[in-house]
C-alpha cells in the first residue's frame, strides 16, 4: 500500500501546466499567472507630491514667489526658476527644476509671496518617479495565484490584461444505487449524496471549474458512459471500496482504463483509485463525505495546483495538543480538531468521534491533526503537525 | 480625531442585516446564513453497514445461514431471523432483527453456510440511524459564512436550498483628474487608478457585490451625480485628503450629504470620510492604494459583515518581532510585514519602507503589524499583534 506522500507524488506527476489565456485585470482575482507579470511603466510614472503644499528649489534662499498652481492631473508646463514656487496638491506632478515640497501647514502665503522658517532637504515630500518599481520590473511571478492586492499592483504596472492558466475542468459523478439529491424523495434504503456539494465547492475554491455529472447507478453501462466525458480530470465518488472498485474496473476496463494504484495507507480514505481512462486522468475517491473531502485536500488540490503551474499544495504547521493521543497504527491519520488560542499560539483538540461519515464534526473542525504511521502516543502539550481547513 | 476602534464602531453601527433570499445549495458556498440551518432528516437516515460483510444477530450462536444479499440501495424487505445472516456492502441498510456486521475478511462462506471464530459485539460495524445528527438538529448557525464542507453537511440534512443574506451592493468611484485605466493612454501628469482593482476584488472576496462606477473628474457636477446611485454603500477613492474632502463636501452637501466623521488616528490612511448621502451610507477612502486597502480591511470588511448579519470582522493574532521597532506616535500604525516560521511559530519582519503608495511591498506582505498609539519601542523577539492579509 502506498504512503500518502508516495500517492501524492504519483498523482502530481500525472499533471502538467495547462495552456494559458488572457483575462481582463478586473476578472483576474483568484486566477494563477501563466507567466511573470512585468511592469509596462514606472510607478509612480512621474515624481509627485505627497502633500498639499508648494514645490520649491531647496538650494534657493529667502521667501519664494508663487508662479502658479498645478492640481493633480494638471501639470505645470514650464521649469521652476530661481526663487519660484508652485502650488501643488497631493498627487500633483513635481515640476522640472523643483526638488522639494513645503507642506501647506509649514508656510505663510501673502499674495504671491511665500515665507517659511525651515528649509526642506532635497526630496522632501516627493515620491520620486519609479520609486515603487520601474518599467520592466517583475511584479508577480508565474504560478502566483492573484489576490486582490496583486490586481492593484498589476494595474499600477499598466497591465489591462494578464496571462493566466486556463481553469482545470474537473468532472465528477457520484456512484451508488442508494443515492438521491437533497430535497428529492429518498430511495428505499437510500441516503442523500452529500459529497458532491462539498467537492464542487472545493474545486471552485482551488481555482478549478467544477462539472457535476450527477448520480450514477451501480450499473456497468452507466459507469462506462463516463469514458465520453471531455475534461482535465474525471472523478468518481464512492467508486473505491472493494465492491465498487471491482465495478469501476469492470465498467471502465473495456473503455481503456489503466490503473496506477489503488489504496493508500491513510485514515480516513484508504480506498482511493488513481489511473487513466484513455488519455484522461481518473481519480476514484471514497464516498464517505469526510473521506471524500480529506482525500480531495491531500490529492486533488495538488493536482489542480500542478495544472495551474503553481506550487500551492498542502502545507502544514505546528500546534500543541489538547488532551492525549494513543499510538498510531500503520495508516497516516488525519484527526478532525478544533483550535484554541492560548497566549496567541495555536493549540488543537481532536474530536472524540472520528467517524468518516460524521459531517457535523467535520463542519465544526478548524484543522486536521496529521498523525504519521506508527507515531507514538502523545501527552497534553505535545508538538503536533496540523493542516488548516478552509 | 477618532481612534480606529471608535471609527469602526461608528461605521458598523450604521449597518444592519440585509434581507434574506433562498439560493440552491450548490450556489451557496461563500454565502452567509440568514437563519439557523436545521436538518430535515436523520443522518444517516437509517442504520447502515460500514463494511462489506454480513449482518447477523449477535446473541445467536454457531454458524449462520445466508438468506440473501442487500447491496446499498437495495434493502432487505424482511426481518432477520434466528441463525440467519444477510450479505451486506458498505452503505447497505442493516435489516430489522440484525444488530452487528461481520467483516468479509473475518468469515468463511461455503454455499449458504457462514462460519467465523470471533463473535461481534452488538453494534459492531454499524453506523446507527441519526448518529451524525437527527431531524431538527441545528447544523449551522445564522451568520455563518458557508464553506464547501458546510454544503456537504446541509446536503446530508436534506436541504436543497438555504436562506442566505442578499449580497451587499457596494458601488465605488475613483476621483481625480490625474487618473486613467491601465492600458489606456496616460493623461499629462497622470497615473493609473490602481486602487479600484484591489477594492473590487476585496469586496467580492468578502461576500459583497462590487460595482465599479468608473473614474470621476474633480468636478462638482461629476461627484454630485453619485447621489443618484442605488446601493447599500457608496465609496469614493481619493476623496478624503484636504482638498478632495472640501470638494466632496461641496459637491454632495446640496445632495443631502451629512458627515459623521472625518479623519482617523491611523497610518496609513488618516483621511477617511464617513457619513450618509441621503439614506445611503457613504465612505470616502484615501486614494493611495495601500491606504485604500488597509482602510477597507479595517472599516469596509466589518461593514459588509454587519450587512451579512455576521460577526466576521478583523481578528488579530500574536507573533514575535524580527528586528526592532521605534516607539510609535499618536496614530495607530499598520506596518507591512512578512512571516518567517521558526519552530512552527510565526515571527514577522516589517519592511524597511512603509510608504502608502508602495504596492509592490504590499503585494509581497503576509500581514500587518498593529502598533497602538504611543506603543513603546520594541526589541527583537517582542510579542506583537498581527493582522493576516488574505
């Protein structure tokens, strides 16, 4: 049986960056850069005043004569001469010849005469051209997922569009004669297909495009029909336990399914199928909803990141344990837990119940405590590795 | 001048929860519940097997006789009698009469004869009806912003739709004769309006609906025309420094603008206007993009949360300081900083440059270090309060 890390490496290795596309900057939040985004102009594009006040030449002496006013967006056309001052506002262009700005509150103006006591040093209250960055400077690297503040930066770099990766199209189907949709009449002995709603939301959150193929009965022809789907990754939910695995293999084998691996040494979620259906990568996730989502976090998220050309993966951090934990068996364990902040530092308390079908606990959890295979028993306060949910 | 907390309280007090609307569960990720979501059915809705195996009566003795097979979704119609066993699969309904499941790997079957060595205790490998939750149970509280795993939980509770708050409509306009859009010809002495792209992305991220009203010239009639906008909150960018403030007041005063406050003791972003334009709350944010976004995090995010009936606000956590910091003046300071993780704990290093126009640094920052007014100088390793970005 593969370890979690081995399984993840095998999955990630099956994906490469998708093609790129241009999107308008205002639509680029959450998208991933397909190339380094470089500035097309200096920022600021000209030297500007950071105060309401007066541009002067710092080397001059004595009071100055105000020769005009240049609000932001209405620059002075000439060059500031000896003894001259120009009225400026926040964001006004600093005129040629000037090298300092006097703040309005530090001067006395009488007609066109301007007096002040403290001489500004050169550069005072001026934001020089190119101070933030210069034309050609790299602003954000290939593979970065763009946050709102990155959009502001790229706008300042004069980029109206950006080159991003196409969103990976992830198609998924729940399999099982027992399944129905919420709000629909329940089947005899049946249960609601809940995993699909969680999975769809996660795919969107991670930058993919989710396509819900619906609920399939446990019939060879219904499952075999998945082979016609065009997508970047095809997922079945609930097609991975022993009987289902046989069914998926029987249904998809004649359609060109090749198995990479089945089963991972982990809990929740041991049964996990990975392979290829023709040219399309295929992932069979366990159907119990907590298993579905934990496996999606561990395996699907890095696969989507690989398609986006991003390194965003599964990063853990440290916390301390509330309560105690027994020694672990040979399967890597992911325990649902809640945080408590003590003196600003994270402590995590595992829920007493860890059943892979208990969605209410999963909804209330803040994090997963990662327990490696054969990890020793732990006492209160022990250092633990945690994986943030959300 | 108001403190940050005073200003935030005055702003939040101006907003209440918006009306609610029903949305389909699959569209509910990121929406905020307008009422407690309660289960419409037990979960699981019936007692099910968690293994491939055989349902038995634990009180019987000796080998059992297999009387049938009941795959998931095909429940056994009768009651299991003394000495009988029923073939089950993961997710199969446990028949009446049975109280335990034997795992397939623990039994030997010969025709319809089933033998095994270890007798299961009652309840073994059965997930009982209602174990996760029962019909009527509250699943998620009013004011909760729904994550993907909450959708799975609500689906399991048989909810096809959920009652959520309408998204607050936030309209914003940048003001300034010097401004143009990225990619367009630059105006003389002009600069790109970058803040609008960051602000639009943040509004969407926080659950609002962003409406970009464009760039307005510094003219009374253009600004006065904002009074006709129908929205839940109207924002100007760059309308808050001294001259702009006068312009906004002059333009909007005749349209029914009433000022609540102007100026907050903070850095970046001292000039901040809050008031009402007729019945519509009005927020004038500073135009320097870092100031715009820091003020949005501090004041707009809680306003949106208040409209969503949520308590999500601005929460800080603790870290340790890399480097040293001088004593602070009377303005609460928000320093852009990067994390370093040391033994799993967060340390934060402020950038040397903290200019409110430096977007590249803001894009690279992980967090803001919060420095209260008159905070003392700090040495390396001092405990600090930080606000995560993203």
